[in-house]
């Protein structure tokens, strides 16, 4: 390879690398959000099962489901 060809390859490799990093970041973010959603839904199903078997009351289940959410924090402040 000549010096001119090498000089043309550097920007191409740099741009390609930047796109690769961006794509990996997007895929990692989507995977993380999917896992969070799956865990949240699994928790909701477990809480519903506890209510169905009578282990916890529906009011306790509501508090558990709202814990950590913005809506739950607002409700706690209003009730305090």
C-alpha cells in the first residue's frame, strides 16, 4: 500500500469504528431495557399470585406495585 492509500484508509476506519461503537451501545441499551421490563412484569405476576392465594392484601400489593415509581412517590407524599 502506498502512503496515499493509507491516508485514505484512516478516516474510513475511524468512521466505521465510530458507527460500530454506536451500534453496540444501541443494542446494549435495548437489551438492558428489555431485561428490566421482563423483571418488572415477572414481579407483577408474583404479586398477583400472592394476592390470589391470600398471602397479602390488595392494598399491600398496590403499595408494592407503586413503590419506586413516580406515581407511587406522589401518592405517598399526598397521604403523608
